[in-house]
C-alpha cells in the first residue's frame, strides 16, 4: 500500500506539471521535410523505434534563422519532457536567442546510460542513443537545423545520458551535463566541447565520486576525473581557474576551437541552478532547492553558442 501511494503521488504530480496538450504527429519514421513542419510553439510528437512508441516535445520559437541551432534537453530520473520544459527555462531562452529545443521522454521516466543506470531502461536494454538520434533527425526534417550546432544538456540521469551520447555518437557539437557523472564504457569518444555544472554538496551524484544517496545509488567517478578525461580527448591546454563568490570555473581551451569547462557551486546540492523552487516537483525528482549563484540555462546557452562543431 505504501509503494502504491508513492507511485500514485508521483503520477499525480507529474501530470500536474505536464498539463494536457494535443499531440502533433505519430509516425514510424521522420517525415519528409517538404510535407511536414513543426508548428510555432510547443508540439508533442512520437516515433516508433526498437518496437516501442517513443515520445518527445519540440519547441519552435516564432523567429528562427534559416539554419537554426537545436538544444536537446534531457530530464532527470522520475522526470518527463513536459516537466523539463516547464522547469528549466529553455523555451524562454530559445525565444530570446532564436534556437529550437527538443525534449525527449525517457522510457518509464529514466534513461539507459550504461553502467547499470537507470531503472527499467537499463534492465531492459532500451536503446536511448538510437531514440534520441532519431528524434533529432525528426526535428531536422521539420525545422531547418544547422547540423554543426546541435547540443545536448540534461540534469542528473539526463546529464549522464549526455555523456553516453558523446561517447557513442558524433552528433553533438557540445554537451552540458548538470549534477551528473559519466557511467559505462567510453572506449573511443569523439572530440566534443563540454561544460559540466555541479554542486559540491550533491549527495545524489557525489562531486568526489562514490555511491550516492537515493534510489539509483549512482556510484560514479569523481567529476574532476571525468573532466580530465575529456580534456585529454579534446587535446586541451591546462585549465584556467577563476572564482566568483560560491562559483569556481575551470576552463580549458582545446584543439579546433573546442573547450572543456567545469563550474562548481560551493554548498549546492543536486539541482538545476537558477530554476524556480518547486518543492512538490523537487520531492518527486529527488532534487534539492536550486542554487541562485548562477542561471545554468543561460550559462549553458552562451557556451553552446560559442562552440559550434569544428570543421
């Protein structure tokens, strides 16, 4: 009974966050760009892949350049596309800076990132790399996207998925994980710009590595080790460290105009900095009150805008 009550509470809050909106299309494959176009504003879409119907939201601002950037925002564990769209401010950022946003839905509110994480997708071997790649291709068929300016960001389980995408594809110019780590094998990563944001007091995914609290028990490497590995992959110079209040930024310039940066927030927990406090949603997601030391959405977009794919 207690487990059923918790599940019911999770579903109720996520439905309240998501609201009810009509879908845009259901297709077995991405549509022909000459016959389909994502509408201005938000649309809900679906595709069939790996024997599953997978869903995602797309946000298209009114004013887009002829070849627009695309940001893929990946929700955390227990989250959803709708929850991420409402929580982290990416639609407003897209309106201001003229790019499109893709919000995929994890199967059973989680992502299979490798390394045993997370939930049913990990147990069932769900191919989330294939799904997210297909969703990006679907958006490219409906909106004129610049293939050199496709970016991925995410929080927690979604941030870990960013690293999986960087390890297994060459689709993205840059990734921006928040409150995350890297799990699973990454034997032949392609060079990619990285901006990682993390609170030093995060107990769910620990900054210094080791098993975290919460249902996932994520046991990953120390974040500085992950960043050091990507600096090696990207052939970076030694980083420059700057401190502003609680925020420490370690930034390295790399070959072909790439960059690898780590931003830490002293005393911050497992959260998306700069997002509004929503205690009910935070309780479901297992996140902490957001830090006000910086606006992660704006910081990430500025990093993305400065780092298109090299070549």
